[in-house]
C-alpha cells in the first residue's frame, strides 16, 4: 500500500478523528436545529397570526420588519458562533490529529 493510503486509513480509524467528526456533527446539527426552529416559527406566525406581524410600531413600520431583521441577525450570529468554534476548537484538534499521525 502506498504511504498516503495507510496514513488515510490510520486517520479515519483513529478514535480522535471519530470523536472530532461526531463533535462537528453535534455542533452543526444543534445550530441547524436552532435556525430551523426560528424559521419555522416565523412561518407559523405568518400563517396563523398575520395580524400580530401587521401591528404598527411606528407610523410606517410594522412588527414584521424588525422580526425579519432579527431572524437575519440571528443567522449571522449562529454563523459567527460556528466560525468561532471551528477556529478555536475544531481546527486545533485537526492539527493535533495531523501531528500525531
């Protein structure tokens, strides 16, 4: 077997790699579920309580505008959380696995 194939198999079978993959899936799944909950909640609000979103909070602005902007902001924040986690936890763990093998 070529050197690269053996090295790849060692990495794929190592407990550290498997733990890292499961941690990445857990973080990704959690953040995905949070944003899906928010999006679906917004859609349900639009479907079942349009009057609430149509409530004026100023002379020209309805509640729907800040709620929509809030959803966009939350998506940015969740992306930032993932990037922070990846940079400070995931990437160093990948480098550590590479050094060991």
